[in-house]
C-alpha cells in the first residue's frame, strides 16, 4: 500500500512469486489470487496439467458472481470477460499497424542506428493502469494530508489548552500559598 500511495512502481510479478514461495512453506498457506495467476500462466502458454492440488478448494477460494461484477467482469458466452476489454480483432489490427510502422522505421534508418524501442502492448496497459490507479489515489492522498493537518491542529489546540490549565493551576497554587502565609502571619 505504501508503494501505491507514494507512487513507487512495484514489481508485482516478483511480489506474487515471493508470496507464493512464502505460502508454500506454510502448512496451510492460501493464495487468494489463483484466478489471476492461472490467467497469466495460460497467456504465456505454461502447461499446468501435471500440477497436483496441495489442498481442497474451499468456499473463500472461489469468486462469486457479485465479486466478479465488482471487479468489472461480465458473463458472456459461458465465460467471465472484463468489461470494456478490447475486441480481439481490434487488438490484431493494432498489432499489425505497430508491426507495419516498425518495418517502415527499419527501412528509413541507417545501418549504424538502433531501432527505437517502443513499449510492448502489455507494458503500455500496465502503465495506463498505474496512471489510472494513481489518479484514484491522488484524492485519497489529499484527504490523508487534510486529515493529518486536522489532527495536527487538534493536537496543537489540546496542547495549548493543557498549557493554559498548567499555568492556571500554578497561579492557583501560588495564590493558595500566599493565603496560607497570611493566615500564619495572623496566627490562624
């Protein structure tokens, strides 16, 4: 959470790997994001058919319909699909245009120059997601700063009030001493 609030980029793959390693070392460790890991592994063609389950699936391991809808997925053609996901044909057209542009750039460049590196589609999506997330977190950070300022002001006010009480009690104690001294001088 600190990384997100302070706009520090996080290597999520490393963190997930580290968390997986930690969970494997525990007797009953659970991985709450199995669906996401499976999606990533399927995308890169990793064969997981030989894997065996380390424990039985329990109710909290499965995403319900409400959770899927909250994560902006919708059920289409017997599968959950991210809402507003680009259609595969559009992605293919974008890839073809990027490829054609890269070929045109290669022909125009001299032999001693390196081709410009353009971020991959997935890194561009990740960057967009980071920017979107930071856009949502900026108001949160502003609210936290306002809350901190309010708490600082409250703390200062309480400190001042106690300082005033201390002065008043000191003044009262001094007045009581003076009254006691006068009473002693008069023999009372």
